[in-house]
């Protein structure tokens, strides 16, 4: 299953989503990892590692899709 990480540098936050969550935009705009954006990972382990590496202060699971 694909997992998505939404990195929001402006509010220092990273959020983990499942694939097909309604919060995930249908057209993905990839941005630089250090600027933020939406990034997909083939498994939860790698998505969580990416969240840790993002250096954001607030890291949470999406309350909608509950990954
Ligand atoms: Zn979600």
C-alpha cells in the first residue's frame, strides 16, 4: 500500500496519509523535499522514516484516513 507524507514547511508539520485519503490531492504537485509538498512511499516504514528526516516539529497521522 502507498503512503503519502504531506510536508508543510510553513507550519513546521508533517502528516502521514494512506493512499486514496480524501485529503490527498488528485493532482500531485511534487516539490522539493526541503520546501515541502506531497511525497509517496511504497510502505509505511519508509514514510515514517521520511517524516523523521523532514525535521518538522509536528508529526502526526491524518485523523481522516487513520494510517
Ligand atoms: Zn489522510
